[in-house]
């Protein structure tokens, strides 16, 4: 694929509701090499666990391929594995809205409704309904509501040093969502219009904790 993303064509109202999902579907999210990642406007670097296990990562658009909201119901448009310590890079097109989930092993747990039920990372890159601002947050709500394990995850914007993270089993939560803060305002990070460089740490825990992670 070239560095020119293929953009979906929507009515203005539809685009504002669900964002850019690419044409063909899912082409708004592509994997790139570390050597060229800096050439893209919105990039997330995923770092594998240091605990000796491979993890699976799925990424979805808010709108699924059937045209309805609910890409998190098993409708990932990108799935990849992360070996221990491995780095992989994903680039996102303007106005991409969605999330990712990750878990050790070859699959992601699901709840009784078929939704991904591990720790989530939620994203909006260059959101049209927010005047080009981007945002991200870690969320344990899906895992907690399903009574399943909460995996550790940290997301930081390396340009602004703003972070959102949850350690394993939600022992420590910073600027992130849990099922007791589902309606919380001001949780997560907002990034002014322009490039976004996210660092995503899989299996984040207290032994990895750094004081700068608390910068709001």
C-alpha cells in the first residue's frame, strides 16, 4: 500500500457520527515499518510484553463493516501478534475513531454479547466533530463488566508526555476508565490538532511504572 490512504465517502452527518473507516473498509488503519512511521501523521507504536508471552492485538473502527456502530463486537479490521519486546507500528488516517484490545495468547476474550472483553485502548485521530483534536484513553470497563481479567496497558503521547494507564488487575489506575468511572468527565488525553505519536505498552504493571507517567 502507498502512503496515500484511501478515504471513505460519506455524507457530512454520517462522517461526524462514525468517522473515517476507509475505502475499502479498514484501509484507514495500516501497519507500517518503524523506518517510515515518522512520515505518517497519526502513529501508534505497540510494544510487546516483557514477561515472555506473545499477545494478540485487535483494532477496530467504531463502525463495523456492515455499516452499523459496534466494531468492537468481534469486527476488528486489524489483528496481529506481539512477541515479547517486539515493536509494531500502526498508522491511522484522519478522523479514524475506534479502539484496540489485547490479551495474552492467540485470541481476545469476549463477553456474553460477543464484544471484546479485555482492556481497551480508545482513540480518535484528527476528529472532525472535535475540530481536528485527537484523544485517547485506556479502559477496563469491558473486562470488569464481564468479570474477566484486567490486563495492564499504558498509552502515552510522546510529543506531549500525556499518559493514560491501568496496571494489571486494575491495581493502579491513572487517567483511565473503570466501571466505577464510566461516566467520568475529563478522563483520558486530548491532543491539539497536528501529529500524534502514541506509545502503547502491553502488559503494563507496577514494576514498569515511571513517575513521568502521571503527567496529566
